[in-house]
C-alpha cells in the first residue's frame, strides 16, 4: 500500500531525512518510533504533501504522491491525524466532523458520510454528547478523540497518526490505544508515529526506529523489545512491567 524508498526530505534545501525506506502493507499496523528531533514529523509532512521530498520514491496505492497537493492525497485515502490535534477550536464538534468529510463531498457520498458519522459516534460516545460544544472547550483526551474521528470521516485507506499520546494523561493514553486496537481489528491500515514506544509496539505488527533522520532498526515488536540498545534508549529499566500492563 505505502512504499517509501531512499527518501531525503527537509526544509529550505537542508535534509532532515537521509535515505529513509519503509513500507506498510494493506491491513497492517506499523509504528515508527524515535526521540524528539529524529525526523518523524518531517517524514509525515512529506507523506501528506505538506513538504516536497528532495529525492527518493514515495508511492501510495501505486500512485507517485511526491508532487501531489495535500487535498489530493487525502482523496486517495491517505489521511493524517496531526500532532497536537490541530482542530478548528471555535467550531463545534459537529462542524469539525463534517469538515473531515470534505473529500467525500457530493450527493453520491451523502449516505457514506451519514453512516461514517453514526459509526464514529458509537466508537467515541462522548463526542455524541458534545456535538454542539466548541472544540476548544473539550478536554485534551476528548480533543484527541475528535481529531481521530475527524480523520476517519474521510474514510481513509491508510490512517496516519502523529504522536496521538502527546500531552495526555496515562489513563487517556490507554483509551486512545484501545481505540486503535479496535480500528486494527476492523481491518484499517495504520501508520503510527510515537515517542511512547511501549504503547506503540504493543499495538503494532511491525516497527521502525528513526534516529537523527535515519532508520537504525526495524522488525517485529518483540524482536526490538529484545534488543539491548533499543531497550535502554526507548523502554527504560522497567520495560517488562510496562509491557505487561
């Protein structure tokens, strides 16, 4: 579904990513972990059409998306939940959800939009109780739920999440990742970018580790969990206790 090969990308001609290659197959949940400044968000911006790669290959469902505008990439089915939510704060929950379906606008998709909204309000029942409430007045966890629901309103084939645990309390993080488990079970393809390596590995089938703009490790989550260097850098001393929670 998604193929990235030898990708170099950055800002003002200065590379942040150096020869990154990865792939996501249909139906997989794949995570990309790394510390602040590793280049994770740069990769997602290139993937979503917000910056242009300096070189390399970037294909989604067989389409070369390197030069496509962001809205066209969304129409193809690649939809990102941005870091720090990026909601429309003065708009209501209902209005934010409807804007998520912008790529599906048109009479022929009216039924699909209605069905998507009903399904998402079952998945996130708290949003159904706050449809007329301004997004800015929601709690951090509710805002993250709204950001995910808004992206799902576009009926994505690949859902990309940038740091969904950012700034959230541990109990809320557990709820967000339970939701990702449900979406995975429903067959949605997910690319998850996270600093919370324990939570990310637990929900994923494969993982990549990005450091200073380069991929340094990849494999099954259990294989990475067994790597001494990875454990020290990303899981900490009590990683076994965290893993079993």
